[in-house]
C-alpha cells in the first residue's frame, strides 16, 4: 500500500512540474519579448506574437523531452544540490539552443524570425523560472523549519572550516531530523575569520572558543579536523573541555575521502583523544607472513586482548583460526563478528577451560595449531586477592597445561600475554603471571616449540579497566572513585597493544620476554578529571572525585623490568627484550608440581608457597 501511495505521489509531482514547465515556456517567451521592447507591450510587432504562438507547441515538446533527459522530473528536489543545479542549467541551455535552431530553420523565409536578443532572454528567463519551481519549496521549507524548530534546536560550534566542516554544516542545515543549529565556526586561519560557510560566520580562532561558547550558549562542540595530528587534537580538547559542552568529532581522514562525513559518523570524544600522541602504527603486512596459511589458536579469545588478537589475525588470512574461551557470551560475540567481517575465514569457536588437561589435549590433537597466543587468565587484581587459589589454578596451572599440550603436539611458536604486574609483584595475580613467565622460559629449553612472553601495562577500555568504571560513575552522577591521588599507570589502546604483541611474536626465537614501551605514565586522577570534563561536567562541582585508598595488592606505580634483567632492543623501538634471569630449572619444576598438588586442597597460605617460587613477591595488605 505504501509503495502505491509513494508511486502516486511521484507521478503527481511529475505532472505538476510538467504543467509548470509548459507555463514557464509561455512566460519566458512573453517576458523575452517584453524586455526586448523595453516593457512596452504596444511596441511589440503583432507578427512576433503570432510567431511565438505558432512555435509554442514545438517549444513545449522540445522542453519536455530535454528536461526529461536531464532528469529534471526524477530528481528529489528536497535534497537537491550542486549536481541537480548543474543539470537544470545545462538542460535549459540545451533546450534554448535546440528551440533557436528549430525556429530559425522552420521560418527561414522570414528576414528576422525573432529579435536576436529574444533567444538569449528566453534562455535566461527559462532558467530563472524553472529554478524557482525546483528550489523554491526547499527554501520555503528551510524558512519554516528555522521558525518552528528554533526553540528545540541546540546551538553547535564547529571547529574546522575545511571540507569536513563544510559537509557537516550543509547536512545540519538541510536535514529535518537533526535538531542542531550551527551558531559559529572556529578556525585557526586568520584569513578565514569573518567569512561565512553556508551562512554561518567563522567567528574566531581557538583562543575564542571559551568566550564564544558562553556568549552563544553553545551546547555541543563538533571537532571537524579529520587530518589533524593527535597533539593538535589534544590541544583543542584541552580548551574545549573547559567549556562544559558536549564534545564530538569526525573520526578520521578516510571518512572525508570516502565522503562519509555526516552526523551519523561522528564519534564521542573520549579519553583516548587526550593521550596527545599519534597512534602506534605497526607494519603488520611485512611481519605477519608467519600467520598466513597457518593454524592459529587464541586462548581467552573472547576477552579484550584475545578478541582483538582474533580480529587482527583474521585479517591476515590464516589457514584456520581456533578460538578457545570458557565464557560463552564473549566467544559467541567475537565469532559472529568475525563471520560477518571475514566470511571466508575458517573459524572454530570452542568452549573450554585451560585448566582441563584432557580437553586441551583433545583440542590440540584435533586442530594441530602452528601458533598459540595464550591470553586466557584471571587478571583482576582485587578479585584475585580475595580468591588467590583460583589465580594459581587458572593462571599457573592453566598456562602449564596449555604449554604441555603445545610441547606434545609440536606447536611451532607459543606467545603468552604477560603483564607489568609480574615485575616485583605485590599481588597474587602478578606473582602467578611471573610463574607463567618462568614456565615459558623453562619449557623453551627442553622443547622444540619456541616459547615467548610479551609483557605490557594497562590497556584503555579493556574489561575491568578504570575507563568503563569512570564512565558508569559519571553517568550515575558520581562520585568518581580513585584509589590514590598519586597513582600512575602506563596506558595503550587495545589495538596498539595487540599489534605490538603480534610483531613481537614475529621476532621470537624462543625464551624471550618481550617488553612493550608504553610511553609516558598517566595519573589516574587526571584520567578521571578529563573524563568528567569531556562529559560536560565540572570536577568536584558537578561530579565529585573521591579517594578510596590503595586496594589490596595495588602499587602506586608499575615496573616493566626487574633489576636483574637487562634490556635488548629489537627492530621496532617500541619492543624490547628482557634478559632471562638464571634459575634452577629442576628445582622450579619440583616446586611447580608441589604447588599443583597443594592448591587443590584450597589452603589458606597459598601466598607463602607462591613466594617460595617468586622471591620478589612481596604481598601488600
């Protein structure tokens, strides 16, 4: 029914435009003669009137055919732009030329069929009259919208008077659904200040942002600078966050190139943008050949790091990708995403616990992986402090079982995801990950498999990280809880960390502990303050920041290397190799077996047993 109604409306509009254009041809002919004779109707010779009426049917027929060919009856004029205007002008000019030729050749017996200026004036009037019909409704609708929606529209400031800003202003002005009013534009080019884009004034540079936001009652600021460097974006954000306005931005340059700059493509500004550095870029194409054509297994593949490993590995055409995870919801989500984005991927998604020896052995026997990325682990420090036996069972024994299966089934390379908390650990989670590193180094000496570990710090936005917690607390009105005013952490985005993990895996020869350069440390209280500001609130006024004290096992700062470890550079300046610490392998394996047998008894003193294996472990209350 709706299709029939739409088709009926389409033909009603076409009939209206056809009738209008017939009248336009008649009006253009009359006006051309009237202007030619200085608006004195009595001076117009009668034979010109007669000739105009005689050729009128021919002019109409030619006009309708030409206009139809130039799509003047099929365009959606509500959304008409420069292309439709070009077709309109060219159509009218073409029509005028054909009509001129038709009059001239059919009335050659007359010395002067029509005044020479008639043809030019006819074309000009025809363009003007047709333009009014096509663009008049649009202009009228815009005026009505401005009046009716003025009260409901929020004032917006756009930063950037380039192509992206131009596209956004045009869309906001033309859309009946976007309830925004572009109040002003900001650009650092002083040559542009004072000019207008689609009727919107470029009102100043970045130093005027705070003043203009207050004067014009700006509710939202859109940063339309897709090609700007990260440091420049950060500088702009540092100013914008003081306005209390909601912030959004055009994500990147490729949206501009692909013509995707629109309101729907804007992304919320988040704390990642305030890191103030360029994203770490890794040339994976040159070093991921060892993944292509291989069977790759990812344990913990449904988690933050594991799922990103799966995404980046899937993009490099493995022979098969095997995802192992104990949590069915996570593994289902990444399975569906990969099947959608990589329909040709040979994918196996398996529910399994790394603590199950027989299950692990069966999976390795069935799929025979060439490369294993071991990301499965309990990583939440406070939770592991209250369940230390589970940390040992899952992290230590789980890793040991996967390592044994890798050795038994001749895996070529095994890459374990470790953490900076394994260095001089003060919590059970970090201590268990240090034991995992020791397992890796021990088995590398006695196996054909190349066992390595990659150690890095916090990743922004991962499960259990502070960013999702802060956002939830802000949404609830606060307070935002920070453990200590001086606590600092190293941060990297999930894709950055995973890219470096994959590259470190390519460098592996066996036995290394790779250490990622995490850049400059960030104070957690600064993250909290910035997130509050980016949400349009004022710290400690609208949203309070409270300090709760260090949690059990938590340090003020993390270390990437133990004092016994040296450091060796790789081809990538962001990836280093920690020198293996000498240890008694036989003693370690005996202690490991004792720990395995003891932890299943659910003892109360498991930390003391872990400390025997990891002397640098100093539990902190």
